[in-house]
């Protein structure tokens, strides 16, 4: 698996609010511009998604893929791994939130391996675009919610 690309953003909201938006997979197409559709295939006893199918169009990377999610017991992070994809052979990622009160720092980490050859520099650039777009969309979504 390739090294992960990581980025961080600060959001003016409580960590619980940020995690609630991250956990609301059916709403992703409304704020994550590269996500075109989402289907939750399975949930844990707490109602959190454990398996989710996505259709994504992120410029050079277009794919339909399924991810398995693992939620931290403290509800301050979630990580995922690829179950299957069309052009992806591996994906590992995570969101980690740190904060108290009305300000939260969110760190998004992503590593993707493709079935098609791609120069490492181009892969990292694509990961960076995906991460930055997702973090900016997450910030807009959380901060614009009542």
C-alpha cells in the first residue's frame, strides 16, 4: 500500500456535529462534489454504517467501490478499507476529529492504489485534490447547518 496523503482543516463546530455529518453517508452527494451516489449496505448495532457503496467521479479517478468502516469507541475517528472497486485495488483512509466546544480540527488521511499504472506523484496529487475537496465540503456543510 502506498503512503497516505494527509490534510487538516479547522471547523467552527463541536466534534460531535462534525462526526454526525461524516456519518451521514446518504447526504454525501450534497456536499462532497466527487461523490455521485451512496448506498449503505450494512450498519452496526448503534446504527453507524459499516459497509457503504460509492460512485465517485474525481477527474482522473472515476470508480464504483465499496468500503468497510470501523468507528472508534470514543466516536472521534472513523477509518475505512476497500472491499472492492473497479479501478481501485486498495484504499485506506480515516477521519480524526479533535476539539472541544465550538472548534474542531479534522484530519483526513487517504491512500489509494489503482489497478492502472499511475506515477506516484500523480496519484498523490489526485489524493490531495480528493482530500481538499472533501474537507472544504465538510466544513461548508457543518458550518452552514443550523
